[in-house]
């Protein structure tokens, strides 16, 4: 039949349905539903319409299943450790210590200042967002002085509760 996608019989149709219906992870459930529907003879277009996946992604899921079996299905993002950190553990420790002191210009640490520190330390281009990322990773909080209002009455300022 035209438009039908062949499905390798790693699992019987009943086993596919059982895996689909008993999956706790929503991505696993969707992937097994896609394979189960295709194994019933549905077209990619029909499966895409039912599952709200694109036809291309339906094809990618069935390709993985056909090549590697049921263990290839599921959310692979859980196993992705992400990119390698720019700073190694020793450099992160030195940055942590530097952040507990004043910034090189004597002010507060900012993303661009941390990025400049990283560039000086590693030679990696110091993008401001990279500096901000490390500030957030270390739990830094933006600190601002309380505003000083020049038009405020000194007696009212003294009477205003601080706390």
C-alpha cells in the first residue's frame, strides 16, 4: 500500500499497545503510540494528525525504532549532559573567591566584568551573557543601594521606619 511505513517487529502489536498504555513518561507514551499506530497500518499523515507530531518526526521515531528497537524510544534529553563548562573546577573556585571580593574597578560584579575575568583567565571570548550565566550559577544577587532622595524632608526620613 502506498504511504504505509514498514515497522520491524521488535515487539508484537499487543506488547506495543501495552507499553503505550502503561508508560508513565509522556514522551515515552507518545513514541510507543506512534509505533503502535504505524504497526496497525496507519500512514504517517494519519499518525501525525492523531499525535500532533510532524510527519518528519514520526518518520524519525519509526526509523529509530526500526534500527535500534524499543530502547531507542523515549526522551533522549534526559541522557544529555550538556556542553562542557568553559571553566574547570580550579578556575571556578578562583572565580568564586574573586566574586567574594570587590570587582576590579571597585564596584559590583556584573556579567561583563565576570566575562572579562573569564577571558583573562582562559583566553575564551568573554561574552557578557557568559559572565551573567556564571553569576547566576554561583547564586549571585544584584545588589543596589537604597535610593537617596534629595527632596526628602530630613525629619520624615528619620521618622520613616527602617527594617
